[in-house]
């Protein structure tokens, strides 16, 4: 399902650029440098799972091409999943890598299945994580059943040599409920 191009795409901002600043609990989840998978696993106390939604080659969105430093309209591997706690979708995650950098990199994104990409990226010390950025994620870019306005999202680029993997994570209302955070 190709993503709609938006008249006003989101502006991804650093923590210091966000105004107004989100609530402290939300800010902690947006800009925490640790593995989100590990954090969700701890919160779910054994009830964590990954549900793949979309995997395959697609044209990358313009904001993704800019972040990865590739030409507009580049083809890339796109993986969209739900990160679930006790069966509930807590986070919608979209990970992309440009085909030009992914082919020959040895990273088999097409073989992850229900395993977490985050766990793979955090366990491979060759990957460096770029700065975290946040925005209100466009509702049009979310799966229909999770579509809502003004959901907080974060993204960062994990790089290893010429390979960049851009990971965006959208925090769904059920996560804030489970974490006891008032947004």
C-alpha cells in the first residue's frame, strides 16, 4: 500500500526544537536512547510480540530519501510492523533502507519475520545510531485500524558503512495506558 504524499509532510524535530514540549513521560519515551524493543519487553513482562504488516520493495517517501541521503523516488525495502504488548498494538514501526545500500550489505531484512529489527540493530555493534527526532505522525501514513491524529512518533537512522536503516516508531494510545502515562 503506497503512502499518500502529503501537502504538508511532518517536520521531524530534535528534543530542543519541540515546542511545546511534550509531557515528561512522553518525552522520555521519544528520546530514550535504549532499545525500544527491550523497553517494551520489560513493560509487557513476557507478553511482547511483533506482528509484520507490510514487507517488500517500494518507492521511499521523500522525507525518508532525504534522511537516508538518496535520490528522491529511490526504491527501498519497507517493513511495517506492530510491536505488541499482551496482543495489543502499542507501537507502529516503519523501517526502510535504500535498495542501493541494502543489496550486498549482508543485512537480510526480508528474513526477520516476527523477530524485532531493533533487537538486531542493537545487538550488532557495527551499527551507529543517529540522532532521535520526533513529530506528530500523519494519520494518513498509519494502518487504517490505528489511524488517529497527532500521535507522537520518533525516528533515527542506524548506519553501518554505506548502509542506513531509518526506523520510525509511532506510539499508540494503548502504550501510554499500559505505561501509566498521561499524554
